[in-house]
C-alpha cells in the first residue's frame, strides 16, 4: 500500500484533559468505520471537520480505504479500544482485524466530535522485558519510594549498588509526553536498561513516573515545563541527595530528549550538581524538531504528488504557529497550539539551552547523540559541539548506529522500529559509567 501523509503533528502532545463523552466518541469511531466497511464514503466523509476536508478529499478517503483493503483484505472487526485526551483533542484508538493481518487506527476528535485527524498506528504487541546482558540484578537492590508534593506524589524507584560506599547517583528526566518511570516506548525501557547497567557498575539512580501520566487534570490549565518537568526533577534531586550510601556531592542528571534539552536549565537551578548527561538533546527549538520529523516522514513515504506536497506545506504552516516567544492580546496563555498551551511555547521558546549550557562552569557535561535518530539529528549534535567542544568541563560523543531510544540499529527507520525490543547500547552505558567515575 502506498501511504499518504496523514497530518502527524501530535508527536509532542501531552495529556491535558477536557470534558468529553467517551462513549459517544467510541460510538462515533465505530460508526465511521462501519460506514467505510459498507462503502458509504459520503456519509463517512461527513464525520470530518472542515479543516480536515481541505486536506483529504472524499475520493482520498475512498482511496485510503481501498489501499488498506488491498494490503490487509476484508475487514473482520473494527472496535474502539482506547481513548486519551491530547490538548484540545481526543484520540481514539481503533483496533482492526482483517483477513490478512491486523492494523490499528487513531482518530482525533475535536470538542464538536468531528474527526480532525486519522492515521495508521502500530499494533500493540505484548512483549516481556528482556534484561540486557550487561545487567547483573544480584549486584544491586531496588526500593519503591514517592517524590513530590504530598497530595500529588509520584511513584519512583531508587536503585542502589550493593557493597559500595559513597556511590554516585543519577536522576533520570524524561522526554516529551506522558511516560512511566522506565520511559517505556513500545517494547523498550531505556531508563530501566541504563539504571540496571549503571547499578551493576556501582552507580545508583532514581527514576520516577512523569506527572503528565498520572495527574493529567493538573494540566487542564495553562502550564510550562516548570510544572511538567522542572519541579519534579528538583524533587528527585533532593531525594537522591538523601539516599543512604550516596555521595551527596556526586549527583548527576540524565536528561533524554526534552529532558536533555532542559538539563542545562535544571543545572542552573541546582549549581551543586556534579554533572549532566544530555542524551538525544535538541539544540534547536522544538518547532524545528517537529518540522524535521514531518519532512522525514514525507521523504520516506516517497509520495511526490502535488497533493502530498501541499499537505506538507500546510502542516509546516500549522507547526510554525508554535514559534511564539511572548503572549499578547491576540494570543492568550490558554490558547492551544499543536495540543500545548501558548504559555508553554512562549516559555520554552524564550529558553536558549545552548547559551545556558555555555555559561555552566562547574557541572560536568556529557552530550551523546545517535546517528540513526530520526527525531533529533546530527545537526543538533554539531550545534552542541560548536558551543561546548572547547569547554574543559564538557565531553561530546556521536554514536553512528544509535536511534532515539539509544539502542543500536541498522537504519533510522520509523516509529514502528520502537515496537521491537532492543536494549540500550552497552557501549553507551559503559561510556556513561566511566564518565561519571571520571575515567
């Protein structure tokens, strides 16, 4: 099947909730696919909001359904199975079973219960966690704790090496979007891999559930990365310092993706940190990241039709609206851009992570980047290298084969690559441990 581009600008959506009748949304999703099965395309097309209709014509919907039929055969069942609030929109996952295989779909609904987006989604596979070969679970212990404000605490795990005194401690800070303490993506758990690998080498850590995953209602009002990331990172650092057996002068932050981008800001607020590890950290604005991701997807789809090119142009125009640097009378704090409040974008765009990192004199800095990462590119690594390459307290290393989840891969691939379990690189874990120990 030749896939068209289906407006994917939701890579960084958070779970800000709005009131919505989930049953009605499920029924709407099921009715939409029932009409497609009955080849009643005009009625199905009526589910689209006006904006989506400018991007996908009725004939385009008919062609999409025909292409799916060619690849998977006759539909046997299509059922809504999951829903999630995403900014001003609501995403409904529909599980599809066909004669020749399975294919899931995600429908985006607005408050009027009209469809604003439709795209294919990877089928969820239940895969047991595979412990990396470099992890020796007998060499460390894990303890469940809670961090943060008493009424809205976050579950966390402290991992400590056995028979080690005054050990270093690492605080893990997530990337964009809701995430569990292992930073689970598909079949992969990068934070769990690294925590076990470091503990095996005598280094402790703390990892915690991200606030947007367990308290989405807190984000129904305008917010910034302070409420999303920074406050909890500070609480985790405080907990790390008081962990039994830890050297309080040897606390490190491991920031991945957005967490890496914010690591200099975290260090500026906690100047007694021993160091920060910035993994797959954007050096540019988040807007640039999203545009690059969409252009990458456009290129690999290899649909050079005029309609696809126009759709990409419209997508980029929408994404560029997130470049705001200040709020005003026309843009209010609660205005929503790409599923995030305008206040969020204004705050993040006012932050220059490269400039802040250059001013850090005491904390040691380790920047790591993978060559098979399609979400953050070598362009960002080169910017970091240009700014920090001559600093005595900074080290930078490029790993040609690593993807965004820091696992070795043969190609850049797509989001479907994350469905296959591949442990975080043993070379990377070894390098991080040696850097922390000053080797």
